[in-house]
C-alpha cells in the first residue's frame, strides 16, 4: 500500500532544516523508497541533504520550488525553507530509464 508524508522547515541553519524536514517526512514511514526535496535558492543544498541523511537513508530527487512550497497547513515563501514528500510502498520500484536520442522529442 502506498504511503506518503510531507515534512518541512523554515529554520535558518541548513543542516537543521534538513533534520527537521526529514523527521517530519518520515513520521509513519518505515522504509522510504523516494523523497522529493524542495528548497529555497538561499539554502546550502549540501547541508540540507546532510541534515536529512543524518535522520535516515532516503533516496532523494532534488526539485525546483519556484519561490515557495505548499504544505498541508500553509504556503511557505520565506528566505530559507525546505520541504519533502516521501513515498513508501513495498511494491514500488524506483529506477532510472533512458533511451537513445532521436531527431525529435
């Protein structure tokens, strides 16, 4: 069964933002398969990821936030923020696919 959860933080310290975001996102999630991470352009992404990785081993995909994120209780557009959607499903397989480039999309 697919489970999903969201975590976020607006702390000023990037490592702490990662920790808080990871803790919230993993609430109720035992074996995360994938996390979609959104941050402000003002964050030190390496420190945010280090903070998340200090909480658990979550495979991450970095995403653009376009100036803000929407979380369950509000819209966040402060100078420093991170938000993450985590997915868990025992039947889920995550991988990377590609094919040879052609002449058109």
